[in-house]
C-alpha cells in the first residue's frame, strides 16, 4: 500500500498530502478521503486521521459534561492528542505508513475495501 512516489490525484506530493490529512484532525482527514481517489498512502492517512481524531473529539465532548474529573481528564487527553498529532504528521511527511493500534488496522481495511 505504499504509493509515496509520484503525485496524488489532486496533484500534491503524497508525503505532503499525508501530512495535510492530519492538519485539522478528522476534518482534513475527511476532505482528503473524499477527494483522493487514487493514492492508497494518502487515503490510509486520511482514514486514520478520521478515526483517531474523531474518537478523541467524541471523548472530549463526553468528558466536558463531567465536572472537575472530566475536565482534568480532558486536559490530559488534549495534551496527549497534540503530541500524537505532531508525531502522525511527521511520520506521514517522512513517507511512513505509521499504523496506530486498532485505528491503523481499521483504516487499512477501509482503504483496501475501496
């Protein structure tokens, strides 16, 4: 599934498009997953972004309704999400198909079932 050479169907370099899949979390992941039809590398990173940052967004929303403990947990998750966000952008820009546990497997299956 490593199509890091050449261009994407959108005319971008695959490594740059992979990085951009994570820039605004699940939002840019969704945009790239819909628009990119050819490159499996970009589609993988787009789907992984949707799954990971979509799940984090849902958890953050739920925790925001729990006073004090939920707010503290939300802050911790937010800090960890920022670190994960940076790591995933770096890995994508390096051309690595960096799979997170569960989310990466799910993303790989979704892209393969195209």
